């Protein structure tokens, strides 16, 4: 298999620094060498390629924007986005693992944790010695996280937690869970360690999507955690939503990797598949489909690049991220379906990555805010009216 050359119709390469190119190329080569040879088997078997965790840590993708004092790379948000883009070209499940570790575990500890929590956990998470998960969504509360029923109560030994979380990436293998619960009516963040009495994380089975990713429930039955395990700077639901913004940003970049994968596969197939005496790439209908996908990749790349610059300049707003997540996920899923059409019946075979990406994108479009919720977030901003009240 020849190395992946990327898809860059508008020469966005010219906008990247040498360091950003280095990050992209390092992760791109890692995907070619370490992920693509094994991922279809993991997907078919419904298993997470755990052997990649240490290799990803050595690559430096965990907490890539956080300070070097915690064992992180201290790079900018373009570099982080490019890393997520390349990982998702491999598989959405692998990118999800890295996103959760970085944006939903390391970020809240860095942003809301005590110095002791940061010094203890961040280097271990960056090195892949510890794995984390993020517990916000509940069985009855997805798009409305503020309705959560998980409760925390102050007790003599620390805090007593009761409740359940659902759709938790990495939950079963996590050493630490960032759990959100209501303490005296206010949402706060807590660190719950694996092995704590009353805490369990059974894996959810039977998925048709993200099959190479571990998805779990978190069950908390009279779980007592020490006083020092509360994230002291968390202050209501807005703290949890700040974490989601980090994850949504990574998703907006990641799905471009999926689009690149299905485009590359469809283009190569169309150029070699002969029907009625010429390659199907020579037919107008096939060209229209390929141009659509390339068009959406290019728009998403330009959107992401400027989004990263807004983020690096501290000018980004949550509705900017919503627009990127909403657009890019929708177009990525549409691109995967169109790519499958180009391949015809062959498009459903695991010889090609298209059906796997298409199935994964069904989940990626939904998690960290559905298409509809991001529509309403943007709608509220531009009209002044909250459409979800």
C-alpha cells in the first residue's frame, strides 16, 4: 500500500508551519503503518486495538496542546486538529479514544483541577500509563445534560455519589472517570478511580457503529470518593460544556479525515474500474460525485483552519464550534454514502474502508451534540431566541 498523500485542492499546505506539517505527517505515517493494517479486523470483531495506546502516547497526541511540564507537547490548535484529522482517517474509534483522553479527561483536570491533581494525573495520562473517560450523558438525558439525576452528597469521608452514565467511550478500560453530578443542586466534576467500591463500568455490546471503540455504562452505587477528588474549579453545567467544546472542535477536524479516506478510495476505484469499455471515472455522473466530495473536503478544511486560528487567539465562541461540527459531520456522512455509490456493490466489502467510515459517522454525527442541537445553538445566537425551551 502506497503512503497516503493527502487531499489538498486549495494548497492549504502553504498555510501550515513546519511544526504543523511535522505533526500531520507523523500521525499520517502512524495511521498508514500501525492502524490501517489492523483496523478492519478489530472493527469486524468489535474490539478496541489496545496495543495502540502506548504508541499513541509515544507519538505525543494525548494532551497535545497542554504544557510541557505535564509531559505534553504544548502545540497549537492547528496541530491538534491535524492530528485528529489523520487519526480519523484511520478510524473514528481510534480518534475518539484520543479525543476523550485529551479533551474530556486531561482538559478538565488541567482547567478545573487542583495543582496536586494536575501534577499526579496529567503526566500519567499523557504517557498512556493511565486511561480516562468522561461521564456526563445519562440513560434519560442526552441532549439535555442539565437534567442529570446523578447526585453527589457531602459526607464525612468526602463525597457520596449515586447515579448512572451511558455511552461512555473508554469507560470499561479507564483508570479514572471524570464524573459530573449535582452537589446541592449545582453540577460539579469529580474524579472517580477504577476499583472504588460501588463503581462499575460494564461494556455496551451490539453496536453497528464505532465497533473498534469501547463504549460503556458507568454505574455508581453509594460510591464514596475522598475530599480531594472533587475538581475544585468546576462551577455548574458550563464547566462540563467547556469540555464538550474541546471535543467538538476535535470532531470537526476528525471527520475531514474520514472524508479524505472515502474520497481517496472512491477516486482510485473509479480510475481503475472499467465499465462499457472505459473507467467509470470518465463518466459525468461519477465525476459529479467525486467533485461533490472534494468540494466538501475543501470547504471543511478552510473552515477548520480559521476555526483553529480563532481558538489560538482566544476569539472562538461555542457557536463557531457548533457550526463546524454540524457542517462537517453532515457532509462527511453524505460523502461516505456517495463514495459507496461509486463503488457499487464492492462498496460494502471490508476490502475498502467506506462502509466502516459510513457506519462510524452515524455515531460521530450524533455524539457531542446532535445535528439538531447544534442547529438550535446557532439559531439562538443569530435570532436571540432559544428554540429548545
